[in-house]
């Protein structure tokens, strides 16, 4: 029983909403008709006053010549500049650190940028090398005696060989440990921040510096799945950077292969060229992904009005004589719109002159000046 009551309530609510909407549209149409009639009456009175006072009180407007021009429609998304080459560096060995670079310095991949005190391992390496040289001499002598004259025993030969090989392995182990005391740049970039200063004690897992590359920047964004058929690898993207007062162009380089089920979006990536190094990671940008572009008649948005029926219209200038004309109302069919222009599919021709500013106080067939 409760289900029927709820269903009846919902039906009643929807009917009430539809009635309210129809009533509001009807009221809007009545008011619009009254406004247009008042405009016509005012225009008639102004004309009579102008004749009596011999003055020109026609509305002053700004004309616009209709042309066919490139038109773009884009999907606007807020995003940030990012880079995969922005990392915090950690030492592999514990000890006091000595830097060989400074903040802001450019480095290349593999360059030693710091050394951690080795705790005497360099001396151990020298001692091991001396012992290895001695073991090598003994092995070479024993090998020569055994191979040529069979002097000594095979055991003595093998012992000398084992001692020499052990000394080599000891050197390799110490060298491996020493290599961990050197901090190297994992990629070419700029030392953005030295977290630890020369002389401070460091240890594995403790951050010591940040290295950033400004050469491999990108902008990424999550786009609604409804646009997935309109965006492809190579799609043009306009990227506005308010902080630099600059707009650059790029192209989509990667699309995700799946839809994020939590927000029904897919990811888009656009690489950035940063020749002057002014673009920084985490900089705020506005992406405009161009999902539609053509060459067509397009006019400024502010030239377009909407009548009581929801139709779009403009005022075309007729009977032009020097700086005077008559405004003729024309209904148009529009296509896509962007922040400045709207594509016109029907109702205008190239060369038509329309009112782009001052149309708010103009009615059909009123006289205007410009």
C-alpha cells in the first residue's frame, strides 16, 4: 500500500512541476510581448520628439561585419603542470655528508653530487690492494714453478690461487661499499633544494636533496567519459598559464585505456615544451581540449539575443546610409559556442552587418546610428 501512495505522490509532484514550468513560460512570453510593445511605443514617441525638436535621438550601436573564419570548441579543465623527474634523493650509506654542488646548479645524469664519509674504508681498500698484490705475486711464482718444473705440491699451488682470488673479492666488496658513499644524479636536472648541509650526519631513508628536471613537463587531466569519442592521441590542446600570461599549444600524447569507476573519467596527458625554463612543476593551468573545429560563420556571443520562444536572434543593419541604418530582427540557427564566439548555421550571410553592442535597447525596424 505504501508503494502506491509514494508512486501517486511522485506523479502528483511531477505534474505540479510541469504545470509550474508551463505557467512560468507563459508568464515570460506575456512579459516579453509587453516589453517589445513598450519598446515600439518608445521608438514611436522618440521619432515624434525628434521631429518636433529636430534632434537625433536614435540608439548608438557598434556594427560587426559577418565573416567566415576558423572556429574552435573546447573542453575546459583546470589542471597543474607535473613532471615524473621531480624526486627527493636519499643516501645509501650512513655518515657525514660533503656536497660538491649547490642549490640551483644544473647536473647531468650519473654526476657525483655528494660524498658521505666512508669511515676509513678508503684505507681498508688500500691495505686490501697491497695484500692482493702480494697474493698475486705469490700465486704467479707458485704457478710458474708448478707448471714448468713441478716444484712444490699441487696443494701449495691451489692455496696460493685461492688466496689471490679471495683478495680480489675483498677488494670488490670494499669498492662496492665505497660506491654507496657517493650520491649520484639519477637524471639530468637542477638541484632544487639541499635538505642536509655539508658536515651533517645522514643515513639511509633520510632525505638529503631534491632534484628537478624542467625538460620533461606535462599537463594531465581527468575528462568525462562522454568525450571519449571526441578526443584522440594528437588532439589539439590550448594551455593557458595565468602566472606567465601565456597560452601555448600542445597535443594529446596519451589516453588511459580504462574508465575510472569512481568518477567516470579517463586521463589525458599533454607534453609541454619548456625552452626558457619558466614553466614550473605544480604551476596552475587551464586546458582547453579542442573537440570540434571548422571554418564557418561565427559571431560574437554578445550580439545574440533570445526571444520568448527560446529562439536565437540578431539585428541585421538594413538601409545603411553613411552612419545611419535600420535594425532588422533575424532569427538564426546556431551550432557550437565557445567563450567568445558562436557558430551560425542558418540566418546570416558573409558580408551582413549586425549589431554587436547596443542591441539591448533596439527593437525590430528601429533606426540606429553608429
